[in-house]
């Protein structure tokens, strides 16, 4: 279940309470008059079944409560209450299938922000991947893929396309393009330094690399794996099962492909550069396409499950 904490202007409390009481799947309603100070108003608390949460939040936003008050939502780990069990039974559908669009939009907005931390994570991941491809070390490749934060902007693009939010599309694209460009430039500089120290060489790049040569040899399987990973990643976000994202991260070769492209370009190995670039684009495109189609399918199926047309 979800726990809602609402700060409501005193003259709208009755309206908000009526909305909560009329929503199937709500429980544990409490009103604390005058408890809020900033902004001033009443404090309204309630729990709602996950499958009814998106509809309730949408109705509350329609009253302007997000502008004049506050809507805070927390996930309840454990609720021991007969009324809570009844509320979940009354709500239509299954909580695991419900998509909290406001939560998804907020999460993807944060994850798709171009920040120093985001670029640093991506740069470190790409440098780790560079070590992996140069040394033909699959363990380093897996570690680099787990560190990379690029799924956030990719999920942001898919969410923005489904919700028709062009600003989030551009925000995510900027984070993705600038982030990868900066990471590849830093990795090229890192490769030069390692070459000067005698730890990297052109012979390593050109030599046989049976464990990691796939990062610059794209094929249809690269797209298929990225597509499946995009489905799994999107489902993990919408169902709040974030643990699955680790599996998604280590099943696509975005970061290793970017690393190999940077190293190959620095050594003027343009065949590998183009191969790695196509591998990168195939993975990015597969994830975005899968994420968008998954969200559209969830939107339609959930609307049908609740017996109404999707917005």
C-alpha cells in the first residue's frame, strides 16, 4: 500500500476528504486541523492500495493541491490491518500491475538530470570498461556495466514519449549525449595516460580478444538483448522492483561499446570505432524502443483492467 501525507488549505479540507473517502481502496483516513505550518493548513493522512493510488493522486492534483499545499507519497513496507486488507481487495486490479505515473515521472526526471555525479559515474564506468576491453577481462566489463547510470535517461525518454512531455525528452537526450561524450573524452585521455605508463598499447587493442570482441561487432542479437533488457528495466521501475535493474545493467553493452570506441579512436583504429559506435546505438535504440512499447502496453492493459479508456 501507499501512504499519503497531504497539506491542505483549511477551506479545501472537506473537498479533499470527500475525494479520499470516495476513492475505492483507501483506508486509515486521519485529519489534523491546523497541524501544518509551511504551508499553513490541515494535515490529512491516509493509506491507499497501490492500484488505486494513481487515480487518487490525479484527482488531488486536479484540485490544485500540488500548487497550494503538498502531496507526499511513501511506500508502506508492512501494514497489519484488516481495513488495509479490505481496501486492497476492494481496489480493482493487482498492485503489481499498477503504474504510478507521477512516481515514475519524478524518478526518471531525477535520474535523467545532467549532473556532476551522473557524468562522474558514467566516466568512471567507461574507464573501467576501457581496462576491460584492453585487457580482454570480462569481469571488468561486467563491473563497468553495473556502475553505468545510463538507464535513467533512457527510461526518461521512454516515459516522456508515452506521457508526451517534450521537455523531459530533451532533458534526457542532453544527459545521454553530453554524458557519453564527456565520458568518452575522459576515457580517451585516460587511455593516453595508460599508454604513456606502458600499461596500454595498440597491440593490446589489435590483438585477439575472444572475451570482449563482441563490443565492436554488433549484430541483431545485440539489439534483441537490449530490447529484452529494456522491457525488464521498465517493468522494474514501474513495479518498484529496483533490484532487477542490476540484471538489466549487466546485460547491455552501452558503456563497454563507448569505451572501446574511445580507445579505438585514440589509436586510429576506425573500423573498431565505427563497430563500437553501432553497438552503442543499437543498445540505446533497443532499450528506448522496448521501454516505450512496454509503458504503452501497461497503460492500455491497466486501463482495460479498470474498465476505462487510457488517457
